[in-house]
């Protein structure tokens, strides 16, 4: 609970911090206390149900995620920042509508956001120390056990949506979050009073049914988890539901009505890189590891590694319409040295061969119908 009374000096400093943050390029900034007791039970239940899947780091630090002061002893406040990232050439409709193209979550189309935001947070800390003198601080960008969305909600940056993402009335959910833990008794901001109301679009439209209840995401079914966090084989029953999404998924954001007026970013580092423009699944599968590393330099995509990259592409090609080229390329990987990747390639090949058989059967039926019509025979002949 916040029992500190901000002095005029801290109130003035808070105002200057917010302006400095905006000057550094952040879209919004707010300040919260460190009390997240209300989140602890919810977090523990989620962990107890195993919904974190293989993300052992989620459970490793216990309730530290809800106790920022344990990360940095002496922490009194959390400066929470928002940075919009929706690129100008997002190409949602054309990319998702073409099952031969590779769909990459829009946050990963540009440069890795971790370094960008962390650098800006350090610059913000330098600004503060230039007028305040030495103080205790630590920046975080999705890189430590911190419940960043509840903290951002307490800081007034938005409210938690039913898809578990933070929603801002002006920016939707197309933004990154970062935190600067400080030992300064700054005045705190008030949370927003808005919520999602009766809307359940994200729940009903999730391709894999990963949003199992309002505000509860079972990571084990989430496409972002399956294509990014999961290190082993993707469960076979979920593969057809992934479609052409090879790195993350944006569906719950795409259907959210709050996102209809979300702004596009002017940040050059977040714009869509040329190598992700209308790339086909088949072309990407034929990259060797050296090409993958070169093309993903400075990108968040590199963190999944080459094996998971190929695994995801194999699933996408398995879901794609039949083509002879798909079969030919998949067969060329029959002796792939990575057993996990090979299993997904074999699955994809089986899917393509099955679609080939269906296409040939349909073609024979069409040819038979044409002959019947030409001969003037009854169609059930």
C-alpha cells in the first residue's frame, strides 16, 4: 500500500521525468507503487495449473514477480513506459489471407525492441541523476521477473484486456512496455477505470482456444508460445490450427475493437524489414543457418534459433495448399540431422501428399463430369 506523501520536490521531479521520457521517444509514462498483492493469488493459480508450459522461468522466482522491491531492495516506485510499435506496412490482411506466405508477429518485423527500450530507460535514469544526484534504479524490458502489465495498469497506462494484454484507449495494445525501478518517493498515477465490457472477440477468435477464460491464457495452446517459447515438438493436434504463423500470433489483437484506431509508429527501427516483405514459407525453409543468422541479425526472431525456425516453417508448409514444389522441397530434407525438425518435416510432407491425393481425386471427378456432359449422359451415370 502506498503510504508515502510526495513532497513538492518529488512532484516536480515526476513531472520532469514524464517530459524527459516523452522527449526520449516514449509514447506514454506513468508511475506506480510496488504493491501487487492482489496479483499473487492469480499468478500462483496460473502456475499451479501448469499453464506456463515449459517456461520454467515463470515459476523459478516464485512470487518475486509480484514483489518488485525484492528485485531491487529499497524500490519505492516503478516508472512504467509505453512505446508504440505498429509498423506502417503491417500488411495484416494480405499476409494472413495468403497461406503460402509466412506470417510473423508484427512486433518482430523490425529491430529487437529490448535493446532500444533499455537504452532509452538508461538515458532516462541519467536525466534523473543529473538533477537528483545518485539514486537506486534498475531498468527492465521483458527481461526479469516483473509483472509489467499489472504495474503499467497501476501507473495508468491502460487496463488489462480479456486476452491478458494491456489496452490503452488511444493506442490499443500495439506497444511495448518497460520499467524503471527507483528508490525515489515519487507521486503515483491513478489507474484507468475502463474495461472490456461485454466484448469477448479475442476469446472467440483465438485460433487455438488459448484464452480459456477472461484474463486467463493457457500458454500451452497459445501460438506465440508454441512458435517461440516451446523448444520441443509442437503437439500434432495443434499444428493445423497454426496456419501460416511461423513466429508469434496477433489474432487476439487484430479482432480487438480498441485497436481500430491504434496509431502507426514513426520509429524507424520498428518498421518492416525488407526480408519479411511477402516472403513465402517455401523460400524461407530453404535458407541455410548462415542465411538465417544474417537475416535475423538485430531481430527478436533470432532467439528461437535455426531448429525452431525450420520446425515452424515445416508446420506452415504442411498447412499450405498442395503444390508439387512443396513436396519436392520437403522430400529434399528427408535426412535432416535434427530429429525434432525432421519429424515436423515428415508431418508436413504427409499433409501435402494427402492434399495431392485429394486434388487428384477431385480432378478425376471433374474430368468424369465433363465427359458425361459431353456425351449427354445422365450425371449419375
